[in-house]
C-alpha cells in the first residue's frame, strides 16, 4: 500500500513542475502525472466556493 502524498506547501506554487516544467501555478501537461492537475484545480475551486458561501456577507 502506498503512503498518501504530502500536502502542498506554499513554495510548491513558486517552482516549475519537476517532470514537465510547467510554469508555477499552471496546469501540467496532459501526460504529466506529478504536478498540478485539472482535478487539483477543480478541488481548489470547490474549496474556494465553499469558503466563500460559508462566510456571512459584509453589511
């Protein structure tokens, strides 16, 4: 059984992908299996929407 991946660190978003060399903060190439993926982007967007809807609107 494989161990879970470590959590992302803020500095991870300041470096190019080690495998496909995608720029920082960008999606990796489709063939890359080590970097920021569309699934990661979708999960980030869902978390952002959840946090935005959980916060009360400013008066």
